[in-house]
């Protein structure tokens, strides 16, 4: 079992959701996030005062999958979120120690679905 966490551009969310559905992955958690990476933000001017915006809007997607869905999930995210520009995002894959479905008390890979 793995937890896939992806940070993507907000305008790519619908494309990523559709690509994941096409790959057979329909369960995910989505939250708004702020962050910076290689982009390092940008500078704006408001009423003559310059200020630096270094925390950019991102979307965080978390998906728990069984081993046979790891590559499909990663490939779907990359294919739909990639623009080739700096700031496309990152994907992190971490080991899941346990998963428990609250309703049925199922544990392990059967709880992920």
C-alpha cells in the first residue's frame, strides 16, 4: 500500500481528476495549499509599493492505492499535469503502514478499495 501525494497547478485539477478516473482511480482527497519550489515566487507592485509573492497557490492531491495501481496513478498525474514549465509540481510516494475502513473495520489493502 502506498500514499501518493501530488502538488499540482490549480488549473490542472480537472484534467488530473479525469485522467485518474480514466486510469481506474476514483478515490482521492483534494486540498488547497500554498508553497514554493524552483519558481521562487514573483514580484508585484500595488499602489507603487513592491512586494514579493513567494508562496504560490497549489492543489494537494492525496491518493491511497494498492501496489498494482501505483504506476498507473503516477503516470496519469504526470500526463495530465505536465506543461513542461517550471512549477508543474511534485509527486511523493510513501509507504502506508496501515489502512482501516471505519464503517466495516476492514484492514489493509481491502480497506483501500
